C-alpha cells in the first residue's frame, strides 16, 4: 500500500508538471482514507476516491484521470484522457457546498432619501457627498455555508468588518448642536478635506445559487439576503490651512449613529469577477437625531481567502 501511495504521488507530480500553465491547481495529500486532494477552482475541491473493497484508487487531475487497481494478479495503472471518454462517471466526485462571503471588498458609498432619491432636500445639503472619494472597504473574515439542494443551493453566513468614508462635497463637516442634533459644522476657512468615517461589525444571511458553466467545475454564483451591522466606531476628520500651516483635526464620537442596523445585500460573480451591493434600511442617524438618510454601497470583490 505504501508503494501504491508513492506511485500516486509521482504520477500526480508528473502530470502536474506536464500541464504547467493549465489553470487548475494541484495539491497532494497522503492520509489514511484520502490519498490525493486537488484544488481545482477558487474554492478548493476534493477529487480523489479510495475504495477499500476492491483496493482501487481513482484520481482526477485537470483533464487527466488515473486509475490504480491492486489485486492478487498485481497492480495495474491506467492514465486516461478524460476529453476522450464518453462517460466520466468513474471520475466524478461529490462537491460540498461552499458559499461566497469571505474576502476583501472595495466600493463606493452614497446616501439616499426614503424615496430612494439621490437628490437630498435643501435642509440636508450639508450631507452631499463626493461619491468618487467616499470609499467603502469590507474585510469579511469568517464564512459558513450549509447546502440545501446538493451543492448548487445553500445558505451562507459569516462575519466581517465594514469601513465607510463619507467625503463631504461642500466646505463643511458635521457636529452635534446644543440639543444633540446632527447639524452642519464649519471652520470659517476653506477645507482641503472633510469626511465622516464609520466602522461596523457585519453579519449576513444569504441564499446562494451556484450554476455550473462547463468543465473544471467553474461556476456562476448569485446570492442575496439580509445583512446586519453593529457600530464599533466613528469620527470626523477635516484638513485645512491656517496661517500657512496645514492642520488636521479628528473628532471621535457617536454622532447619533444607529448602533444596530440592517439592510439587504446582493452578490454575483464568476471566477475572478465578483460584485456586491449593500443597501441599509436603517437610517444612518437615529430617528429624530439627524437627517433621515439611508446609506448604500456598490463595489468589487478583489480577493477571497
């Protein structure tokens, strides 16, 4: 049996070297009941099988299949080009459902009214944003998936951090007045930069559909659901010049932000191209403590881990 494992490892490396440049990734792992493990897509896939009854090992590596049978007559090794096979049943495997959430995301922020308008009322013009500089960064570090229908449909949840910069378009910042309301704040000087930053711990509950698109287990995925957030920090920052000296002022506070919020989220992607959109149904500020505005963000998923 040890000799068989060594033969498998040598074959795996031989085929792997011969197919250099092929987009699949091969990883070898020798264990008690798992002879070889192959990473065949961006999520990782087990594609080896060991059968104790007839002492047969079947391995699929990219477009190649290896079948090793050991019996009383000796050991036979077959290397098969799967493109030339009419039936690949001997080399199929059961893929576990693994949803999409964990990764690094970057997008742009904006605010809307309750009527989904981007044109804010005159009384709220101090909240107008420079959208091109209002960044949203999400670091989603924990993911859990539960398959519902095979490996094509499942539920996804997890945890992440959401960081938002709201870059003001006008020469102002925000502050609390004597009544604790969020109002426009000014410095009496031209501001080089003025932004409002927030940070949340987030958790989603998503329903995800994965659609196979061809060979090598490449899949298109679509997911949507709800997302919740717990506020963990906020501050304003302004940069201006006074008497020729550049000044930076950062003011930390709660700014009447909703401590808990919820919204809807959607994601779609194929291989390296993935996009997301979040829209919060909870206003940015607590009711009656500031303008009634609803934050949303749209962006790209740059990497997964």
